[in-house]
C-alpha cells in the first residue's frame, strides 16, 4: 500500500471525484476555513475534501476534511466500511514493526536554526473564542525515555512564536507520562510532529492500548507492510518518511505558557490554562507540501478518533465478556455495548471493562444483542424497558477522566462515571417477549413494489 498522503488523495480524486472541492480564491485562515467546512455540511449534508489553494499569509496550500467520511477511511484501510473494526482489531493483535529508510518525501526541504519560522505556516484560527492560531493535525512521535518504545498521538499546538508553541498534554496519557519521566531526569522530551500523513497512519496513531504497545507497529499492520520511518535532523526520533511536513522539537521540562481558549471536541470553548512549551528545532517538508488542518469537534476529527476507540473498547470488553457483539462511541465520553448475555451479571462486567480501557469514557450503556447500538432509538427503548435505576445503575465517584470535560471545571478531569445495565433480567430468553412477525408474512411483503 502506498504510504504517502498524496497517493491516497489521488485515489479519492480518481474513484470519488465528486468528493473534492477546490477553493481558488484567497481565504483568511482566521475562522474562514473551519466555517466554510462546517457551513457546507450544515447546508448541503455533504462532507467533501477541501483544498484551499491560496491561503492568506502563507505559501502553503491547506487541505482538510479528508477523514469526515467512513467510506474514505475504509478506503485507506483497504476494506469495506463495515470491516474497519475487524481490520483494526487484527492490526492491534498482529503488529508489524517499522523499517528505517535513508530519506523520504518529508526531507525535500530542510529548515533549521534561524530558518525555522512557525509563522510561515498557515495561521489557522478555528473558532471565534480561540486564543490564537492552532495546529490541530500534528501527530506526535516520541520515545519512552526508559524503554525507547514509541508513543504516537494527536496533540494540539498553539503557535506562540517563530520557534515555539504550547502543547496540550492530556493528564495521565502516555505522552504526559513520557514528559514526566524526562522532567524527573532534568531533560526535555524530544518529540517530532507529523502533519499530512496517509489516513492509515493517522488511524494507527489513535490506537489506545498499554504503554508498551508501539503505535508505529499498528500503523504497519494497517498498511500491511512496515511503516517507512526516517531519522530526524536535530533529535533522536524517527518519523514517517512520506509525511508532508515534520516539526522537530523538544518539550521543555520547566517552561510553561498560557494556552487557550480553544474550541475542543466537546463542542465547548475551554478557557486558558498554563501548558508546557515546545521549542522547535527544525521543520522539514515535501516540496509544494500540503498543510493538513483538522476541524476539531467536527466529523473530520470525530470519525477518525472513533474507529480506533471502538476497536480498543471491543477488545477490552471481549476479554471479560467473550460474547460481545458490537461497540459504538456515539458522542463524547459515551459508549454503547451490545452483548449476548449468557450469565447473570455480564452486563455490569462489560461496564467495568469499558471504564478500565479508556480514560475518557464516563457514560456506558450495555444492551442485549437484539438491540442495535447504532440506532439511538433502540438503545433508548432498552433503557426505558429493561433497566431500573436502583438495580442497574453503576456509579463511580472521584475517578480520573478527561481534562477537556467542561463539567469538571476546576477539577481538571476529576470526575464521576456511570453505567446502566440495560440488558433484560435475569436473561433475555426469560424476559417478556418482544413483538414479532411470522417469517412467512415478513418475507412476503415487497416494500419496493408498494412505495415507488
């Protein structure tokens, strides 16, 4: 499978040309790029890939919205949309280590020292209350200071100067742990950020697992071949060789700067807080590189992150309840699970599995296998008719959750979590039967001949 960004872009242009919109007129990166994408979806229900050919204040063209379609993400994995979770689970369980190469597209232009200028990049301001220009599609590549195992993640960067940004390190996550370790050693944490990568690489970066699971190996498994990585110019970190753009940097062990506000995936603009400082050492990129921007809180962001999250949660629940049928993450901090409950109590076991597998989840609903978790109406029906709050509610107080949850204001992610076991009690086969039709009557009705 081709590993570069433009090969996948050209595949979409060839197979689904109606899903591209090229904007030739000059556009202001402050608000207008995000607003164009969001308004187009609101008014047309379409989610095309946008290319902004002329962006005010920069020589880079901006591309966005490539991940806002399940079909496009499935294309990047080489499977049908309904096979994405299966492919991702296989990749998690059958990792392929990367291979080092001597050079790649990301090395066509190399800028170091005084040549580094973050202000030359598109200064995209995403929402009206944002505290400044943000880089939202930067995938971090960093090594555990002790084990050398890579961690990859999306981390928002607020541009604060020619060679500095802030970084949001999610409390308790792996990159935060790496930084804590480096800080204890009195050292900065070396990190590189890749912008503009094949969506298979982006999906792999969002894999959620143990700290000793290397996301670069999962990227290779999704690609079905080793990820090609090349050594950075100024730090001891390797990055995807075919990326559009790389930022080489160090996260200071001591410096902080006020960051924010920023409109996050929750749909809220979270206020300014002190965050760690990133000191940029080099920028390398492909000639005529596209700068990829992600619309945080909209489908370009939400769909991309949901697929790895659902696969990880399915794996976690399966370890406790082997008869799990489906897992869905329908909205922030929320998980729906369908199981074929064969023993009393498995519904609550599934709830605990989810909480143990994902820091962000704070609401879980577990239903029987006859309920479609991809249909909100059916999930609500199960909640209403198969659960009793005094019997089926699981409440966990004083737990660590997301520091981006606005309902924990002042507590920085210290939260309560709850789950509902909305499975039939004691078991579905012993519960009040649902309405049904005889197979003969159901199969005999030809709806297409009736409604034309």
